[in-house]
C-alpha cells in the first residue's frame, strides 16, 4: 500500500509540473492575432433570390446570378 501512495503522489506531482510548464510557456508566447477574415459582400441571385458571396456570383447585364443556368434564364 505504501508503494501505491508514492506512485500516486509522483503521478500527481508530474501532472501539476506539466500544467505549470504549459502555463509558463503560454505566458512567454504572445497571443496570436485573431484570424481576421475580410467580410465579403453578399449578393442575391436575380433568378432565385439565393444569397451568395460576390466572388462566387456571375455578373451579367447588371444583375448577379448563382449559376450559368440562371444567367441564361435571366431575371424573371
């Protein structure tokens, strides 16, 4: 029973030591800047009114479309 207590104390000590080391490392590393993603303008398909990012839309005749098929159909 005595050896079990010693092993348990060593295991708890090791875990505490690792937590302290991880905390110290986090203090030394400056926080990384938040991943600031540029917000992209959303546009509405002239045919089906689905919203999609402007970079993925097809621009034709002053209107935005979500697919080439909707572009061919035109504005309803």
